[in-house]
């Protein structure tokens, strides 16, 4: 794991955007894992801009999203499929047939989860997975006590996650209480991982995930086990990290980060 601290939220988002865009240029048929949420919206705005202004070509890219709500069809405005279509897929030249999310209204949810894992495998696995972190320390919908070797499955959401996400619904009581999610083990299978964390509200859980023990109570802590995981944070989110100065030194002195200064 490598932690990179940038001065502002905008700096952190810009760095993540550059890393993704550079990877798409290097591997035009990249298998890209994607996430949803307010933090990702600004990254997707910048990726769309890179497509238009810098001719970043997504035509061969295949995407897999982390999760979807159980009970919401893809045309529901609160579904993650709708979110991705609105915020990214409609703004770049990706082939919609190559954009995958779990089907939250599948007749057999267990079979849907197995099929999702099989689809990832047929594409050769995920090359680069983009992640955020929830206030309960989850990645995807891998709530506390998610097994570190878990695969795509149905998961009950915690009251913390429900409260955090209910604000996106015009009627908070309509917020689903279950989701389909890639497992922690599925996420760890990605060849590279980018975790983007911004804002003071995430400082405590970020510190527990990055510098605390690896535990199923904080599924993001499993990222410590990944050989190539980069954690990009702003100063506000980094406030409770013990080794802040070391992380800043990495960005300032490691040759691989020099092009991003």
C-alpha cells in the first residue's frame, strides 16, 4: 500500500483522474473497476473532459462496477446503473455493451452474483479498480464482518450506510436495505487499486483502514494486503494519519511520481 497526500480535494481528484487516463492510454482494452458516490462524480467529470479535450479513447475499455441496490432496475434514477450512465458512460465513447453492473432485480440473486464473477473472469480480471470508502469503513457494500475472501454476493446494509445514502432519495424511506456487491476477495484480485478519500469526515475511518489492524470490521483494511494499492487523499482526510510526513516524502521524492507534480 502507498499513501499519497495532496493539498486539496481537487488535487487528489486530479491525480486519480490522471492515473486512470494514463492507464487507458497505455492499455486501450483496460478492464476498469468503477465506484459510485459524490467523491467519484468529480473524477468522472474530469475523465469526460479528458476524453473530449485530450482524445482519451474508451472505445475498447470494459468496466465493472462494485455494486448495485437490490430491488432497483437499471432505469431507476436511484440505481447505480443510472448513476453511471448519467455521470460517465453517456459522456465518453465507451461501448455500453461493455459496461457491467450487478442486476439488482435478477430473479435469482445468487445466480446473478455467480454470473458476475464469471463475467469478470472471462474478461481476464480487473486491471485497475477505483474505490471510495464508506463511513463504516466499507469498500463496495462490504459492510462490517465481510469475509476477506468473500466474492460477489448479496449483503445487508448497515444503518450507517443507509443513513449516509438515504439523502440521495427523494423519499429516504425508499432507500434499499440490501445490495449486491463485489466481495473483498474479488476486489483484492484486481491487479491495481486506487482508493480515493477526501474530507475530514473520512479521516478517522481512513486512519483505521490504512494504519490499523487488518480486520473484517473495516473491510477497507484488507487493502493493506494488496501488492499494488495506491491511496490518494487530501489533507483533511489525512489529518489522523500517524505517518503523514513519510507519505508526503514519497510523493516528493519517488521518481514515479515526478510527472504528476
